[in-house]
C-alpha cells in the first residue's frame, strides 16, 4: 500500500511520561517517536497473528488512507529497570479520530477526539520489554462530527 492511499489518520509525537511518586511534578520522558510499523486492517484486536504486510513509517506522521480503513500501529520498546516502580503515562500529542491502545496484549484504554492531546495511565500494563499497539479509526468512528485538522506539536 502506498502512503498516499492512507486517509485521515494522525499520530503526532508519542511520548511516555514517567511521573515520580513524590508528586513534585518532576518527570522523565522517553520518546517513542521514530520508526513504527503499521498495517491497514479491520481486525478489532491487535493483529499479532499478522506477520507479513507490515510497513515502516516514522512518527510523528500524517498518513492518508482510502476507504475508511482502520490502521494499526506497532512499536516495541524497553523500559529501564529503575522506571518500573514509577507511575507511567503514555502521552499522545494527537490521534485522529478514535484511538484504542493495547500494551502487552491488554487493552489499556481508548480516546476519541481528533487532534487533541491525551494521557493514559499505563502503569499496570508496563513491563521491562513492551509491545504497544494503537488502532486508529477514521472520522466515521467519532460520535460527534469534527472537521479534520492538523495539529503541529506543542
């Protein structure tokens, strides 16, 4: 599939925020920007059984897809040992329009809202080695109609 065939799907700047328990608003970040894999699939759960057809892309990105297809994004990452006892939040600068997040095979949460930042507490799903899947559904998946718009990072 060519990139120009992908439509209305946005993932901009995905970052994991690590918030320390002392609540002094001190935190460390691990950026998940960079190379991700993606595949167009109507599958409703992470397509772990699909081993071929994945393509590489770079996040942050703006992909355009045809036919209202859902796109799954996949990223593997490791977490330093000393981070495992912290509260960990996954921060998205924007995802359009409906995102479902799975971490290590478990649904961690959902978000509806085109081009709006959101955080998701993933502490109970995180491990030293992680596999993150994000299912992005187009504007037809949103409950309220929103005009497509692009948000430049903040």
